[in-house]
């Protein structure tokens, strides 16, 4: 009588490693975007305004593609994060930093 293999489930550490890798990548991308927008606000403020809208929209799209399920917090949170990353360098520039 042949035996059927038991269904395999991913180890819990695999899921945790994936979340940690996504978090590290998101933080790195956020820091890089903040530095780029700081430079843009100092050199080309009009271009920074348009690119801030594009970058925020891109952030929302990436989050929507990554989170296939319907959760109510991902989209508003991605909008807030996109605006903070792209607009806070303008505040630093205006404050003389």
C-alpha cells in the first residue's frame, strides 16, 4: 500500500525572514528616497512637487500589488508614508537644514 507524503507547510522562520527582508528593503528604499527628495527640494523645487506626487502614487501601487487581500490600513498608511518621505525634506529645506 503506497503512502502519501504529508502536506508540507513552510516553517515559521521562513515567514519571519520574509517579513524582515521586506522591512529592511522598505527602510532602505525610504532612506534613499528621502535623500533624493532632500536634494530635489534644494535644487529643483518645482520638479520635486511633481515627482513627490509620482513617488507617492508609486508607493501606493507597490503596496497594493504586494498586499493582494483587502485590508483597510495598507493604502492610507502607504499614502502617509509616501507624503512624509517626499514632503518632509521640503520642511527641512525651509527650516534651513
